[in-house]
């Protein structure tokens, strides 16, 4: 018998912002595609040494992919400005 995992597919807009993925959601694979000319951002929470996480930009037609192997994501904040549309898949 094959192992299966549910997959979320959807669209995020400014009305969803900020959209926070937490460990309780059980997400281990994430893909975000920006369909608009307005830049969105993603922000993690982990520190590396003395360096805090900083927001990364997702510009038009750029895809952000993140995968954990054997773990779920702790927390990731997606900020979606006005007139921005993101397509997201998660499992």
C-alpha cells in the first residue's frame, strides 16, 4: 500500500496577510508563486549564530520552494501586500 499525504492548493491575497505557517499545520513541503507585479515576502524565525532571520522577497513570476525532510516547518510568515496574488501548494 502506498503512503499518501494531503496537498493544499490555493491562492493568497492581501486579505490573508500576514499568513503564518506554524508547526501545528504539519507542513513539510511548500511552494509559493507570485503572479503579480507587487513583491511579497517570507520571513522565518531561526537564528544562525548572532544573525536573525530577515525577510526574503518573492517578485513577479518567482517561485519560493522549501522542503524539510523528516520534519515539519516551525514558523514562516508570508506577507502579501495590496494588489499581490500568490499561488501556494503545501503538503
